[in-house]
C-alpha cells in the first residue's frame, strides 16, 4: 500500500461565518434583524465569555448606535498600534462611524439593541424637520442614556414576546431612537462651503470622539492632531475656529456637564465624581465647576435638592 493511500487528506476547514457587524454568527445567543428601509435595527446577544475579535472594513453605511441592555461587558478597540478599553453598564451607549475601519476584542456577555442610521436616513430627517444636515455623531465613552435604554428595552421586550412581531410598533420606536440619537449626538452643519482654516466635519467629529475617549489615558493633543492628519498647531487653531473653544476648554466643558448630571442625579461623593469625570481631584473639579457654572459643586447639589 502506498503512503498516499495510508494518509487520509485533512478535511478543509470551514470558513467562519460572520454577520454584517463582524461577529461570529454561531456564537450569538440572540441574532435578530428587525429593521427595514433606511433605518436598520438589530438585537445581538452573547452568553459565551470567551474573547471575540470583530472587525469590519470602512464603508458608506453611515453610523451604528449600540445600547447596552445589561452590564458587565467590556471591549478593547484597536486603532493602529493603540488600544483603548471601554466598559459597559446597563444603559451605556456607543457610536460607531462606518466610514472608518473597526477592530475590537469583546470580553464578557452582552445584550445590545443596535440601530444603523444610514446617510439616507439622516438626510431625510434633516429634510423633514427643516434642520441642518448631520455630519457626525459623537458621545462620551462613559455615556449612559436612560431614554435610549427604555426605548431599546421596549424593542427587546417585543422581540422576546411570543407571536408575530408588531412591525408598526418596531418602526415607530425605531424612528424615535433615530431622532433622539440625531438630536442628542449629531454634529450639525449648514450646506455651506467649509470656512478656511477650520476642521472638516469628519475631522471635528473624530477629534471630539478622541478627546472624550483619550482624556483618561493621557494621550496628547499631538496624537489627536496626527490622527486628523494635521500638525498640532494647525489643529488647535482649526478646532478653536470650528467650535469657538480650544480643545482643552471644550473638554473641560464636557467634563463639567457630565459632573453636573452626576451631582444632580446621584448621591456619589464629590471626590468620586471628580475622578469619574476626569478631574485630578475634588479641588480641581470645584475650581473648574465654579468658573463655568458660577457655583461650587456642593452649592449646586444643595440647590438641586431644593
């Protein structure tokens, strides 16, 4: 008997089937597509605690909003040689721009309602409401949105219920989610020629996202300018012309806004709020808060309680 007859050929390894968002389809406990037209809605859930690597190429699909229905999930985002970690609690949200390649490693169980906002949807929304076009979506990496959470929970309850899916209900709730995302997180622009020396819409949205995302990791303005393909000096001037604030001023305002929400709505100690929002300590929070809000955090909390 020849050696060729003694050795059986190895069966070909079947390619891993992935969904349109880069997840391994066979590992998803929930994998529903319940949207239609220019606003797509998905329900994705996984109980497998093993790490899952996902990636997608850049495309013209628009934007993706994810709303976490449960906590305990985290993921590492990879951009070139850099990685950034995000953690998700119940009602945490994230926004993803499909025009950029996406690569991440997912850790822990998750249950998300995902809404894909196409360029056609955003254009139609602007036309119907006689508003400026939306040129990007930006939110803090620690952002929680109770409104989106309750709307997403209503959709999730509908998909979990027995019987036929109420498509009219899904369409109406999906539209509410899309409008809320556009109004709360959209960077609007009129149909005008870009002013000389300003950031492009894509650069502004990217810069704001990176400022919020990297404020904890110590990455410099130079790093962000580089990712916008600009020199540090030009980026600072262009950001100020575009937003009316320097990058540092803009970031401090975002931190104070986040701190104000926590001061008004929680009983967390001010020192803890300072750390959560990226201030060096409670004294730093108090100085900046007083300058921007006209009152100390403690006085603001007492007034809110009254």
